[in-house]
């Protein structure tokens, strides 16, 4: 009788463990197959510091909203506000502008993981962005030579309107420092679509792009929360 009771108890334990293992495996498989993993919101914390320390000519404040799709694809929207106030250029012109700017694009995580949902803490991404802004700018103290009477005439161009479009290629890292709290850096190569024509009045500085003088690099450091 005692042997029968022991056999029943062992059978119950083995079956319980087997069921638990199968349930855990099923849950892990379901987690791994989950496509939508949450939304991450973040803010660039380096740009305000760089402007306060006079490390950058213009100022900008920006944040982003990214959708986490299976820890692999991150469609992203970035919104920022920036400008340049009373900047004297090398040619002696005074320039002023400020505007909102936007970027849309996607990041791809080049790291792979077999871990279940929420177990992957670090991502390394490469991506692409299209940035745009609808800006107004002022250029003062423009010296125009008077070839008829001689000398120069000072002209101001105020409330000039320009829609600017540019591209960006970002490469970055995000590390989970606490539960769902991420920090990371990003390097961007970016440039405007098109170049100004000779003699054209064009913006000296574009919010979100920077100085309108060819391709450039930008470094960002962000703090974010995924929920």
C-alpha cells in the first residue's frame, strides 16, 4: 500500500513538473512571437547642455516617440524646436530664425536575441530619417554693391519663408539602466536635399538641420522610457 501511495505521489509530481514546463514553454513562445512590444518616448539631454556651454551655435530641444516591433523594427517620429538668434556670420550678416521641425523614419536593431519578451535590454540600431521644417528667417545688414553710383547699400530681408527638406542616417545604442528606463547615444550624418543657386537668398541656419553648408555630423545623448 505504501509503494502504491509513493508511486501515485511521484506520478503527480512528475506530471505537475511536465505541465509547468510545457506551460512555461508555451508562454515563452507566445512572448517571442509578440509583434508589438511597446512605445518608447525619449528626450535629447545633450543639446540643451551644449547650448548652455556655448558648444553649439544654434539651440534646439528635441524628443522622439518610437514603436517597438519585436525588438527589431522601431518606426519613429521626432519633434523639435530650434533656432539661431542674432548670429553674426563670417560675411558680416546678422541672422535670426526659430521654428519647429519634424523627422520621420525607422530604426533597425542589428542585434538578435532568443530571449523572451522584455528580456532584451540593449539594442544597437541603424536607420534613416526624413526631416522637414516650415521656417521663417531674417537676414539683416546685407551689403549690396552699387555699381552705378558706387559704394554699398545696406538691405534687410525680413520674414523670409522657406520649406526645408533633408535626410539623416543615424547609428545608435540604447541600454536599459533601470526597469524600462533607457539611456543611449546616437551619431547622425545628415544633409539637405538640393543646394542654393548662385545669387539666391537662402537660410544660413535651418532648425533641425544646422548650418546650411553641406553634409554634417551630429551627436545626441537621450534618456527614455518604454511602456
